[in-house]
């Protein structure tokens, strides 16, 4: 598939905001300062809001975006469009109540956590429900959406926490980020190994309904590029895709895991921040890889020529 940068930024930033909120609710239960939690909640809202804004650039007619909710009975995209602003509103209200020192924020926190997981599920199912894209049609797609967002949010939380309270504060936040990073790493590698072993179900013969074994395609079926060749194929070489995979794995998991591991023993304030920056860049590459590796069956007919 052709990766759309608007969707890449949306999934990365919104997921990070959701993961950050989960860590804020955990800190709330441990008695963290309400004003600090309010600031963290505001950052979560900004991340998700910027992600939502980025998603508008993927629309052909942004002014008609409100119509996306019309198919909520059958469309996971419509459900995501409904759940996302609701989640942002709940997190914003949770943050405001902390800022004002209001009681009973635990209920809002619990609702916000549930909505974060529902939002991850809706976003993941947009891709996992597409049975003809076998790289996506698996439960690992859902798991990876949850763990990647939670991981990046936890690392960002560790960076913010240490910046606010100093290098000696909150060793448990670094450990939580490290554990989530390792778990996300394991699940993403599992999905990559699975995808590498997939065999195409369709063939050039089944694509055009001709059963002869001697079928050989001489051209892509058109004199120039088309919507199909632009939208359903990334247009990059396999060497380029392999390089992106290496960068994504290194920056999303390897480098942050190393920095967080070092930070557990040598708690310098800058280490969690570097880990968070590395994960942000790495996840942008990882999301590009996620979309690029989905091999649309129509590419068998076009022979992946774009």
C-alpha cells in the first residue's frame, strides 16, 4: 500500500497521547501532584488533537468530514471518528478537574482509560478487518497498535516526570517504559516474522481469470500510472523498504531500550528524553513500514509497477 503521511502522523501522535494518559492515571493513583497531572493531561490532549488535525489532510473533501460518522453501524472508521473526540473531551475534562483541584477525578480517569483502549481497538480494526490484506488481517495488528502507543506514551511520561522532578525521581517510570518497549518489540518482531512467511493466495492467472500456466505479463496494463498504481503500491525498491525496517526497529525499540536500561542504573534526566525522541522518529518509520508492507492483491496484476 502507499503510506499516507497524514495517517502515519495521526496513528503515532494519537497513540502516544493515549499511552501518556494511561501513565498519568497510574501516577494519579500513586498520589502525584494534581497540577503536574493537569499539565501532562494537556500534553496528551495536544498530541491527540494534532493527530486528529493531521488526519484531515487525508480527506479528499475535509469540509465533509462530519459525514464519516454516518456509517457507524458497519464501519470501524466511523466508530473511530466518534470515539476519538469523545476520548479527547474526557481527557481534557480530567485535566481541568485536576488543575482546579476538584475531587472524583478517578471516575473520569477510568472512563478515559476505557475509551483509550476502545479507540485503539477501533483504529486497529480499520486495518485488521481487511481480510484481503493478509499482512494486516491478524490479531497482532490490534496488539501492536496498543503496545506501540502505550510504549511511546510511557517513555514520554518518564521523560516528562524526570524533567519535572529530577534524575532521582521515579525509577519505576523508567522500568515501566522499558518493559513496555520490550513487549512492543517482541510483538512487532512476531508480526514481521509472520508477514515474511506469507504466501500470495492470488496469482496472475486468478487476477484476470485465465488458467494457463504459461501466462506472462508484458506490461502493467496501462500506458501510464493510474490511481491503482499510485494508491496501492509504495513505489520504493525492496532495498529501501529493508532500510526503513532496520531504522524503524533500531529507533523504535533498540536505541530506546538501551537508553532506558542505562537510565535505570545512571538516572540522568536526558536519557528518557532521548529515548522518547528516538521512539517518535522510529515510530514514524515503523508506521510507514506497516502500510508499505501490506501487499494489495491488485499488485499481482500490475506487477507492482507504479
